[in-house]
C-alpha cells in the first residue's frame, strides 16, 4: 500500500477571509481604531505588519491604549532602549498582570473556568468565585511570608487551584514556577532548585485514565531536595485513603481567611514566572518572563490572531510543563473563559477531546499537529459524529502540520472555521509566525510573521532570504523576550543562547522558508537539518512522508555525517513486522517524495521515539549517542517522557560503533516515571508511556 499523501499540494488556498472579515474579527476592529485614533489606515495585513516592526514605539504604544492597560504609574516612553538583548520597554510604568486576569469589570456570574479531570468530577468557577479565591490565596500566602520577589513553586496538574495560586502569587509580585506531577524528582529538582523557592504546592497523586498514580514518595523527594522551602501546601486531589501529605498545610487552610483583592504595583519587567527549557542535555535553562511583556504580548496574540474575547471559550490540552499552559490561562485577559483538562487526553479513546469541545461549547479548539494526523490516520469523523458548531477557530502549534492535515480539518469542521497554524516557543512565550483572520490559509503554511515580530530567514552569511530555507531570526526586540535567565547576572548564558550566531539578532533555532507572499513553513530545528549531497532538507519533511504509512506510528531520522549514514527509526503498529518489503516501500517513498539522496542507509524498528516532556523528538541527543557519546553525558533520563525509550539507541550505537567511535554499552534502563505524554505524541506513545 502506498502512503496517503493527501489531495492538496502545499500552498493551496483552503480558507479565504469572508467579505465582512474586518467587521467580524478583532483584528479588523483594531485596524478601525488605528485609523480613527492614530490616523494609520492600513488596507492590508502586510502593511500593518511592516509598520509594527519599523515603528516599535507607535505599534506597542497603540496596543497599550487599545487594550486599555491599567497602570498604577504611567510609562515615560514606550522604548527606552532598543538594543537586543537588553531592550527597555515602558520604563517608569507600574502594573500587575494578575489585575488584568481577574477582570473586575466582568460580570461576577460569568463562567471563567470549566475544569474536567479523571481524578474528580467536573467543576466550574465564575469570575466572581475566581476573584474571591485569588483574594483568599493572596492572604494565605502573605501569612506564610510570601512577598515581592519570593519564589512560589507548584508540583501541580492543570486544575483551577493551580490558576488561583498562580494569580495570587503574581498579585504579590512574587515569582511563579511549575512542574506537572508526572515529572520525576530529579527533573523537578533540576528546575526548581535553581530558584530556591520559599513555598511548594503539591498533590499526593492523580488518575491517568482509569489508573491511579501515587506521587507521595516523589513529593517527599522534592521536599528533601529543596532546603529553601518554608512550607508545603497540599492540594487535595487524589481520592480518599491516598490523599495525604504529612507535615503540610491544607489548601483549605491556605484559602480559609478572607482578604482584600489587591495587586502590588511592579515595574514592566518585574519577573512574573520562570519557564524552563527541556533539560535533555543538562540543567534546564530558567527563562524569566515579565509582567508587562506577557500581558501586552498575550493580549495582542489572543485577541488579534486567535480572535478570542468575551463570550468565547478556549480549549487546548496542555500540562503545566508547556508554555501553552501560560497561553491558555491568559485567555482570561480577553474576557474569554477557559477549559482546564487534566488526565489522559486520549482516554477512553482518541475522540475524547472532540467530545469535550462539543460538551463545553468551545469556540477555540487547540490541537497538536501529531494528534490531528493521528485522528486522520485512524479514520475519525468528529465533524459527522458530533455537534462542533460552536468551534469557529481551530489552532495548531508545536510541530509542522502537513497539507493533508489542513485538508482533514476542513473536511471535519467545515469551510467557515478559521484554521490558525503557528509556531513560536517557550523563549518568547508566544507565536512568531501564524495565521491572522484577514489573510488566506494556505495548506502546509503559516500565513505570516506575527504582528510586532520582525521574523525573517537568514542564510549562513546573515542575509535575508526568501524562497529558500534558512535560519529563523528576529531582527527587532519584542516585549515578551526573556527579561533574563535566572542566576545569569552578566547575561552570558542568555547571549550565548540566542545572539552568538548573529550578534544583535535573535536566532531562534528553527529552519524556515518564507514565500514571496509572506507565508512560511518550518521543516525542523536548524541544527538537526539534514545536508546530504549538497541538498539540505528538514527532518519534518521526512516525517511527513514516513508517518503517512498506516503501519508507522512514529519516526526519527538521524544523519551521521562522518560516515554519511542516514538512519531511520520507526515505531510500528502492534503486529507489524519490519520486513524487507516494508523497508523497500519506506525507502521508495522517501526517494520519490524527496530525493534519491534521502533514502535511508538503515531502517530500524524501536518500541518508542525518545521525546522530551513537551513532545519534542530528541534528534540531536540521539545523534550524539549514535556517534559514541555515553548516554549519561548526553541526556537526563528524568527529562524524558519515557526514560526507557533511549535504550534501543544506546544498544544500536554499541553494535554499530566504528573504531573511532568509542561507544559505551547501553546502560541499565531506569523504570519509566508515570510521565505525562508529550503534547505532540501519537496516541500509541501515550498509551505505552503509562503501561
């Protein structure tokens, strides 16, 4: 059987903005406001974008006024310094992100949070209840001595208590950081020890589908490894008989006392939260984001690109390890409500998230590309089987979505829905390239650079290129670029991470191509791009061919330049053998779909592909292992979604090492943690990781 390549060629228009788009969408209302209030009359998106990256003060200052930012002290000017790194945004301003989240001006009876979990029954929380709980939690934190600059850490799932604790922390000017309870103690400590938190919030366990996962021992290990802790707060969640953490303060006690709903004024760049890099090759980078940068960026992104506002409801599965958690909760800034999901996202079956969208009346539904393609491969028909009429925006991010994925989504949800595919990152906690509802949607492509993001492709010499692949770079500062890395006083690690290759220009690390019309597609990480016989090709292009085969659930490709070996590792469906016939079909598909140079030298079946906790394939760490570097020097197993998944690659390296490659025998596999499956894993991955 040949793989289904889809009927649509890349670049085919699958959605065109309706004639009344300017009246229907928030971006149109912003354009009208700009014309009336600033005298800027932009007829097309690209004219608006050009202005947004050339007149940074005019653009970001307009957003401050358009979104009516509530400040305790005004800013002196929009941009005190435009150097990068080190841009100074809105000097003099005093504000608080949390004050905008709880929405004093919103109807107290309007639902803010809809929560669904496999550990307890459904919950709803109104804006009035959210405000009350945040005020109570704020008072409880103050009783524990938490104030501006103190670090509060959470070992919590995606539940309302996590949101309440986060907002209470932010209201005090304290700094928030979180790890989901699926992370093992080493992974948690690699992150949180850097911050020396004063307070930890934790659960004793949770349910994963129909399985109970006890985390009491893990919480004890984390507590023991954080000598800076003054107290631990236990959030009840696990169920009778197992829901206890000795020597802790109960959540009910923390929020027992009423208090005023107040917000400490902080500078624009005051730390709001710390996000962490994946940590597969050493201590995760502790990326500090500020109150003002996140506030302004998320208002811009959510209202103008995702087109959400009052009356909308956002559903996007995420764990608290992924920046999408931060983006999800920020939907409250626009007056929209959110759906918080905790548990196995494909239990009891693959259609769970689609049913949840129908049940909750989601107007924005976020799906990972891998999940979308898995639904397509399994023949799901949610558009026929369910009432998805509430959904008007479908978002996808995290990895490239092939043209066939666009086609399948439109077949399911109908031609009126705006499919918005984008790419961004933890580093900026937002999108860099994505869709806007005044632009067409082209199959396989992201419609444009985001507003205020001067994103282009550079060649090796630092020249902008169009129509060919290059490094994704950002040439002008953005407010949501990190304030700093934690404990990086001279900024050396920060500069090395983004500005070493092209001084004064942010190098994001993706391999991207922009078209003449301004759209783009990403083919993978730039440092994992294959270069064989003078042809450079992104790894995602190989995956889009291989993973179209019904027999293949997942794959990973590595090019060993020293031997010029191209190796393809595949995860096959149960009962499928990797025989010569299947190998030949896979090779022929790559040859005909890409180039003769991209036929693999070896194809190997493995039980699972190593991924980070947030779903990224470990292409570079696997490459280093295959060239003889010991596993322990390459990857922290505790940072993997499935620690044992790395072992077959260590074994392959030992069996195929050349004299110049001092490979070590595979180390004994560590028992896998009950890790949350990667956000972009296939359903089969998710089931295996929790067996």
